C-alpha cells in the first residue's frame, strides 16, 4: 500500500465513519474505482482507531462524567441512580449484540458480504428505512428519557451495521430516531455507542493484521489512522451542528444515488463485485493423500 493510498483511505474512513453513508461501502468503492486492491476489513477496522480517538477527545467531558458516574453507582450500590450512570450501562448493553454477531459471522463479513452488490442493496434499503423513520418519528425525546429497552433496541440496530453498506452510524441513528429521540441526541448517543464496538474491533483486527503474511507497512497504518482521526473529528463537529436544525434527508438521497450508480457500474462491467476480496469464507480444498512408496 502506497502512502497516497493510505492518505486517501484514511480521509475516506474519517469522513464517512460518522456520517450515515457507510465507511465500509466507500472503502470498497474508492479503491475499486481507482484500480487499487481492496484494503480488507482488517485494515478498515484498524484505521477506525483513528476515528475512535476523535470521538474520545471530542466527547472527553461526557466520557469522564459517564465513567465517574458508572463507578460511583457501583460503589454506592445504586448503579442506575443518575442519567450519566444509566447512559454508561446503556452503552455497554448496546455493544453486546454487535460483539456477539461480529464474532459469529466474522469470516463472511470479511469476504463474501463485501460484495459490491450487497453494499449497493444495503445503501438503498437503509436509505428507504431512514426516510420512513424520519417521516414518522416524533423527534421529541432526549437522552434523559432513554430506558433499558431503548439501549437494547439501538444496540440491535448497531449489529445490522455488520452488513457492509448499512453504516454503523446510519443504523444507530435510524434506531434512535425510530424511538422518538431528537436528531442531535440520537447522533450524540450514536457517537458514544461507537466507542466500545470500534475500539474492540480495531484492537482485535490489529492483532490478526500484524500476524498476516501480507500486510500494509507500519507507515501506511499510522498514516491512515492519523488522517482518519483528523477527518473524523471534522465529520463529528459538522454532523452535530447540522442535525440541530436539519433532517437526514440529504443522506437518504446520497445513499440512494450512490447505490443506483454502483449497480449501474456493476452491470456495465466497470466494477467487479468481489474484485480483490479474498474469499476466506470458503474452506480450503482438501489435499490428496500422499501415497507412501514401499521399496523391497
């Protein structure tokens, strides 16, 4: 992987990780259009650590409050007494579905599910669902109104993001909005919920990436991660401001347009569904037994 590729992929990762347009989709599409090899799910997960760092620093005040409230609640044997302690528990509980599903379907997520046909379908389908939710939702509840049921439901929506093209921020925003949360509160909770899932995924994949025979250089990893941090910070700040006064309609239109364009390019043969993606889901062929020659 060249330095230019690392910079471009880091920029794409940071800008699209927190917008409901799917970073995985763009990290598959951009290299394909530029004639580069697919960076793979492992590389994508590792440079996500840059966007995790952006969330940690941007929401450092909220995270300190949640952490202190969590341990104070345990110490006082009143774990759900405050809003901050409840939110901390909701984030932990909401992370369980994606953790379990991620481990269960890991080999498919990294191979066959990265087909551009699946990505295009996910882009369009979630756009339609998000549009319907935007129309029907009340947009009146705040984070203070959240309950255990809300945390579990949004966590379930986050697990759907394991399907490439769905978008982790897109699924969690849709889930939160469907429960009546205000757009700004839905986005804030989506960011907080992203921290455990993306951190664990990045650390888990980093170990496997470093053990792989063929892997990007340390320079490419660091460059992609640092660029993802900077662009991710900008995306967070912009989205929070944007959703205070506007709906998610612009993302709905973008997802549908990108999905339709992608299908058109695939049908025209410009793009290949699984070009450069290693199909690790398939079992390796069995080797024929070696017959032992016996000599007299």
